[in-house]
């Protein structure tokens, strides 16, 4: 079936979602340590729902066609959609779901969670029903659990937040207020990571060498406390050191690959105060802390020439 030929009536509804960056604490957060994550509005997802007649139909870069024939990679999102439709008491038919995303998938930027959240928002808008934050997270976490096994919940929480978050599994959220501007660059190594298998490999290590691995996870937690202090008080030089320390621990947990290590090394040689992987790792993106705005632009150019598939200079603004 060609999506262009599906005839729609005038009723449409839109839902959007930005993506997220984990500044520090990925992987350790799955095991109860805190993490800091930042809403990342430079890439995002738009979901448009249109009324059609016939089965629910997808139109996205991942798949075009009826939902009941969708590939297994969409099962998580489909579970979220079905649960949301049940909640809204809408029939599971007569909808066209168009998904446009500028978030590269499998790069640690929370693509799966953003897609789920944009779609859920568009379904609520279509039904003209308002929702609470808790409901939104509940339906999005259905997709995340399917995609990532045992997600900490940090992706969905940051994607629904407008401010940087301090996140712990048992005590989900408080907000971080940076005391100055921080200039970051996010750069994509080009290699796709698999968050689920990276999380599983850390869980496996934890079983085989519990004391050693637990100490590393706790160290990341301690560094995350230092990062909060750096953002709110001590400033960029201390934050850079802390990010570099966190990268060492992530490497020793086996979630940083050669592509990430090479790009992180290059960013530091070019003056980044700190650099580490962001997200699930073993592919995906690095986050580097620049000295200032000019340096951030120069570093972005250099990373591009070095071979980054995409580069996003990004300012975390001071908040009063
Ligand atoms: N454009 C898109 N359309 C539909 N689903 C998408 C799209 N982009 C991502 N997804 C969903 O998200 C999953 C990929 O996200 P993933 O690589 O796990 O993201 P991340 O590791 O960055 O959180 C896909 O399997 C699919 O279910
Ligand atoms: C590795 C982890 O800490 C972050 C994963 O980030 P992403 O899904 O790769 O964007 C997993 C989690 O917190 O659920």
C-alpha cells in the first residue's frame, strides 16, 4: 500500500518530543546510582495522526504499512500505542500515524523514548483528552521496557522535562540549576550502539565480579554528585575533570568502543576540558565540554573534519 494513496479525512492531531543527553551516570543509573541528563532540543520527533479508514497504518522511516504487519523493532512502540488507545477507549483502527524524526536511532540520544512520547502525545491530542505527566511516562515506559529490557526511566523522564534533571530510580527527579553557561558539543561516531546489549553486558559483569563492578558503579555515582556540584557551584574546569573520570569508569565497564575512544581522545587533544560517551555506548555519540562559545564552534568543525557523522554544539544555559 502506498501511504500517499491512503485517503484521510480532515481530522489530524500532532505530538512532538525533543531528545535527551545523559551528561553523566549512564549505566550506573540502572543499578540505583544517580545520573544527570539534559533535554536536547536540537533534534526531535513529530507524530501526526490522521483519520483514515482501515487498519492502523504507520508512515515512518522505520516502516510504512499496516501496524499488524510491522517489524519486530516496532513492537515496543506498538505496545505503547495499544495501551494508550485502550486507555482512551479508541478502536484500534482508522488511524494513520506519521512519524518524522531527526534523532539518529541507536546513538544514545533517546530516539525510542522520543518516538513513543511524540506518538502518545499525538494520540491524546487526537482524542482531545488531557493527560498527566504520570500517564505520559506510564505509556512511554511500556515501549522503553520492550526496547531496552530494564530501563532506568531516565530517558522518558528527561524527554518530558524542560530542565536538566537529577535522576535516581527510587527517587526519580529533581532539577539542576547551572550557575553559568556550559558549552558542549555532541558528536556522532556513526556507529550504531545497542543499549539493551550494553546494559546486559554490565549486568553480566556485575554477576561475575560483583565487588569490583559494584565499586565502579558506586564511583560513577560519586562522580555524578561531583558533576552536580560543578554545574551548580564549581564550574567548567571541575566538570571537565569529572567527565573524564566517568569515561575511565565506563571504559572499564566495557561500554566504550574504539570509535568512541578515538573521538574522545581527539576532542581532548583539541582542547575539550572533558569528554565522554553519552547514552548506552558501544557506538553512538560523545559529549565534549568546550572552553567557551568560540572554542565550541571550532571544536565542532574539527570533529566534523575528523569524521563525526553529525555534530551539535549545544549550550546549557545558566538558570537563576
Ligand atoms: N523514525 C522512527 N519511526 C518509528 N520508530 C522509530 C523511529 N526512530 C526510532 N524508532 C523506534 O526507536 C527504536 C530505536 O531506538 P534506539 O536505537 O533504542 O534509541 P536509543 O538507543 O537512542 O534510545 C526503533 O527500534 C523504533 O522502535
Ligand atoms: C545505559 C542507560 O543508562 C542509558 C541509555 O540511553 P540510550 O537509550 O542509549 O539513549 C540505560 C538506562 O538508563 O535505562
